[in-house]
């Protein structure tokens, strides 16, 4: 449990409040409580007393939802089951974002494909309105047959993207060499399912087959060990009733050597695009952070 001053320079661990907080959020992990369906005219649905959320897309519209809370740092897990079958042209975006022209953003985007062809998991990090930090991956499983957990660890030192507990990407705080890092703007969680057949599948070559509509993606088991931002202050706790103060270890968490090895394995075997090696695109020079080996 940490409370941040508004400048985030100091935080004080306050155990009694953590306990109070845990009690307050004991009924969480429920989509009614944590999210609002924000668009799609009935195409987004919360089902099973709040245990499951589904988004759908047809020719007329996609759909989307957003978190009720804004977060400033967190370890945020969501299970997703992506659009099955011929999902070419569809994109399921799941991301955190702040507002305004110098926004911060942490993105997962799932680009659909023809039946049997691999989805692409596209990731990006924006700080102060600037992104251009794409890394793309294939997955080592079919993301449409079962739910899998997609996590963001966002603390003052790192942003780590993970899939089923395996880290796939790390964006380190490199403010020391002049790279802005998302740490001053609270973000909401957003997700949407939409048609992007102008670019998503094989660069736009494969179009959405509307005879397969509606397309549906499902969500369950949202869990946030996070700092919730409210009226200029941040309070950190967990939506999970079973967690204790050790649940806040994520605030200073780094990759241990086993996790680092997994990250290397994914990047070696499943990464299909890395902006940090795209010399053609960055002919004028790679982004600053790409000079640090541990970044990619
Ligand atoms: C779709 O499948 C093709 C052919 O296997 C592959 O090149 C592409 O990366 C896959 N994913 C997307 C989203 O285009």
C-alpha cells in the first residue's frame, strides 16, 4: 500500500489502510464494478453476473469498454479469448491510456487472420504523445480456443508486457539518457473490437469477411494490483480479496534471471518486428532507447 504525494517523490507504506482497502475491494474482479461499456450500441455485453464481458463487431459497428478507475502504476491482468475462425481484418485492442495531446499509452493489439493463420500481437509504448515503438509477436498457442492472460506490469522503473506469465517485452525507464517514461499521468484501461481491414492482416491485403459476422472477443478474470488515481492522489491496493501487503511487491519488481531468460526466448523465437532493428525506417538514427541492449 503506498500513498504518493502529488509530485510522486515520496511514498509511505501504510499497512492498516491496505487492509481497509482490501476489504473495500473484496467483491471486485467484476466487470459491472470495474468497467463501463462505452460504445457499440449493445454489441458489448456483461454476462454471468459480471464474470464475463464480450465485445462484438459486425458491418455496422464494433464495440468497446473502459475502466471506471484511472490507474497510476499497476500490475494488471486480463484474460482474453480472441475472435475465432476467420478473424482477418479485425483488431482487438486492449490498452492503457491517459488523455490529452501529450498522452501516455501502453498497447496490446491483436490482429486477426484467416483460419489457421497466426494472429499478430502488436505492442507499443507512448510517452508524452510519442509512440513509434512497435514490437510484434506471434504467439506460441492459438489465442482463440481458450482464455489466456495478458498482463502489464507498470511501475516507476519498467513496463513489462507478459502473456500467461511469460514476459514478452520490457520498456525500461531510461529518463537518465533523456527518454521520457510514462509516470506522471494516470491511465484508464480500454478495449475495443473494430474493423481495420485497411492495414491489419498481411498489411491490408486480406479483407474482413462480413459473412462471418458478428465477430466476438471475450474477457474474464480482470485483476488489478494497482494504484488508483482519484482527486490528485493515488492509493495502491488490490482488487483481489486474497492478496496481502506483499501483493505490492510489483511496485519495485524487476525481471529475475529466469524471467529474463523467458523474455530472451520469446524475442528470439516469436518476435516478428522490432522497431529497434528497423534501420530502414529510422535511417536518421534509431530511437535513443534502442542503444541500450536490455531494452530489446
Ligand atoms: C497472417 O498469416 C500470414 C500468412 O501466414 C502471415 O504472414 C501474417 O503475419 C499473419 N498475421 C497477420 C495479422 O497478418
